[in-house]
């Protein structure tokens, strides 16, 4: 990584009861780059992100953001420094229309290029629709319209492509790429291998409670253990 990361979750550990989820897991987000965390269900991808954002208490680990070391990170403080977190569900208020969310964003950050952001993810027709009336793909596009409008310095998204149709995956991926190309440091998780490989610049594998940097998507595909244990020989050959 030639450009230093804006966000680093360094050496996190987390145990639930007698189950060790994370041993020494590390992840990062680099300006202008999309880093993808791959790993099987239960491997600790979401746990690592939530611990790094202060949403759950880790056993150990620290965060570095924009050169500052944080032993006890808090999401609201990171948000004031330009970080945006999109969880796997529950970002939007269910009974509010998308237009309301954009107005709240404008009040908080002082800017909201709503029309352009909505158009980029084909969400203009959703402005007056309540969130609980949207499909899963529409909700994700609505969330990404907020991300584009906010233009964060760092975006962390947990499973942004999960359960989406190919067309919705393409729109959400395009929005993420637009942010990265504009200099945003992006960290995402997921299992949608082909779509995320096409989106990613940097691949990290979460396995055995720790993380392995695999480099570019092509390097990741050539990594024997990752190919055998995660991708499978059939997917590698596609």
C-alpha cells in the first residue's frame, strides 16, 4: 500500500464465552481504494468492524484514524471526522421517506447534492416512498444515495451487496466505486465473490480469528489456500 491508510483497525481480539472469534485481526481503508474483507459466516468480519467502531467492546485492539490513535473508538466521534458506516441492516428509519433522510443529512453536514446522488443509483422515484415500503435493493440504493450525498472521507459498509439482484449490485457497486475514485477510503465485507472481486482493489481474508492480506483480486485468486478453502476450484476457474 503506497498511500497510507486513513482508517486502521489494528490487532483486534474478541471472545464470546469460550468461543474466540478474533485473535489478532486487522483491517484498513486507504484513500481512493476499495478494500474487501472476505470470510465465511461466523469468521468475525462484522465483529471486527463493530469492535473497531465502538459498537461492541473488544478484548483488545486499537484504531488509528487520520493519524490519531484511539483506544476506545466511538462511531459518533469518527462520524464527525468524516467516517460513514452502513450496517447490514437498519441504517434508515423505516417509517420515513427517503426525502426526509436527505433533509436530515443536509442539516447535519451542511450540504446535500440530492438530485445527483439519487440519479446515480436510480433512486429518484424513491424520494417520497417510506423505507418500509421499499424492496431490499431499493433500500440499499437509498442508503448509497445518502453516502454519495454525504461524500465521506471513509466509508465502511457491511455486506452492501448481500441479497441484491445483479442490477442492484451493479448500481451499488458503481456508487462505491464513484466514492473511491473521488478519494474516499472504502472498506466493505461480503460473500458475493464475483461482484466484490470486480469492485475491489485490495483483498483481505478473515479466517481462523485473524486476517491475511492477499493483495489485488488477481493475487487473491492465485493464493492457493484462499482458493482451496474459500473460493473453491470451480470459482477460481471461472
